[in-house]
């Protein structure tokens, strides 16, 4: 049976729409994977990986306590040392993430596409969504809120002579700022809610357990704030810490969907037209 003129016009219009959609995607990918945008993304990852790696090195090998604090130094090196602080663990996470992102820039896939076949790309997207973005903003938010309320509860003034201000901002400020810059320069698909939320919550719950292990063996809470809180309030604080991390996860997902909404729309239209 021959097709009517109306059917032919509809098919022609659908074909033209699909071609236009493909052309917009190709234009978007050209702008995204080459030129100034490409170099900006690479520069962000390179500087971030170098900065956080040096911060870890300085944190581990260049921070020395004054002579009058030998007992405190000995305590802080037992049962996890600096690895018992969420701040330090977060810097390690950021260094790992930006190194993976840098490797993806060099050898992986940065195109605006559906689920990528690149393992580096999939690892980068999951690690950012589940750990890098939410933990960075959890650390930055909780630290600066408590610091402005009463710094002695989280970062006593005596640490100013030991902990340089530039390192303080690297581990408590730049982690969040660079995560935001990364969100605006890297197109990504967030993982399924189940996979992302489960990974994020599991990390934070394991950290809470780790804090209690340190307390059991050292006899001292990791943070001075925990010393002045009653047991019920400590449970509230730990619950709030896990809850804040989950809130940061959903905020990151929400912002990502807004920033990359045009690209997601083009991909959805392409998928619909392909059947």
C-alpha cells in the first residue's frame, strides 16, 4: 500500500527533526570535547590533583607539634593517626577523584552521550556523585559552621601555630569549591539512587564506627566537640553528619540535572526518535 502524502510529510519532518537533533549533539560535543572548554576541564583536574596530593604530603610529613605537646602528639598518632579525621579522609578522596578524572581526560571519554563504555568515565561519574561532591560539602559546611560558632570545639586557636592557613583552606574550603567547578565542567550521568545513596551512607556509617573504635582504644574522642556532648546529643550529631552527607548528595544531583538540562534533553530526544 502506497503511503499518503500526509504520512510522507510526517516521516520527512521526523527525519529532519532527528537530523537536527543529531547535529545539535555533534555541535555540543565539539564544543565540549575540544577547544577552551577541554583545556579548562583538564586544568581544573590537574591543579586539583596536584593541590590535594601536596596537601596530603604536607599533612602527613610536614606538620610537627610543639615540644610541650608530646603527649597529645603521641595520642594523635595512635589508632589511625591523621586518618581518623574526616577532613583528611576527604582530601584523600579528592586526590583520588581528580586523579581519576585527569586520567579520563587523557585516556577516557568526556563526550555528551548515554552510558559511556569507558571504565574511567563510569568510575569518575560514580566516585564524584557518591563521594567527592557530598563528602566535600559535608566537611566544608560542618567545619565552618562549628568554627564560626566556637572554633575551640573543632579547631583550637593553638593549632594556628601548627596548621598553616593555606592548608586549612585546602582541606576545608577548596574541596567544596573545586567540586563545584568540576560539576560545571564535566558532563556526567548520576548513578541510580540506590547505588549512589547506598555508597554514600555506607561510607559515612563506617566513618562513625571508626570514630567509636578510636575512642575505645585511645580513650579520647576524635573531635573536642564530642567531649562536651551528652550521649543522646552525640547520637544526634552522628545522625546529622550522615544526614547532611545524604542531603549534599541530592543537592549535587539536583544541580547537575539543572546545569546539564539541555544536554539531557537532546539525549532523551535522540533516544525517543531511535525508538
